[in-house]
C-alpha cells in the first residue's frame, strides 16, 4: 500500500491511500473520517451501499510524504 499526504494553504492536510494513476496524476482514497472535510476538499464520492469512499486525483507535485506500507498477512498465523 502506498500512502501519501496532500497539503493546501488554508485547508490543512489530508491523508490518502494510493489506488493508481489517472492521466499522469495520482489517485487516492481519503483515509480520514470527516464527511465535512471530504465535502470541503471537493473529493469525489465513490461510495456504495456497503462502504463510504471518497477519492481525489492530484498532480504528483502536490503529494508530500509519499511512503510505502507493507503488511505481513502471515504474521498472526
């Protein structure tokens, strides 16, 4: 999983998990829990009946603190 942070003057920062690229831009799923924050950032609502999901697509120069996370799925066995 690749996670990144996007900052904007006056709006604070938001955290996303990357899900791919679109036209040379990075697309991510918002990992915060504030619907108001998602509305203020004009995030795309891709929710369905089972889950709430907001996404954003940003230029790579707007991404800060890009880091890769790995989860050992066998660690608890």
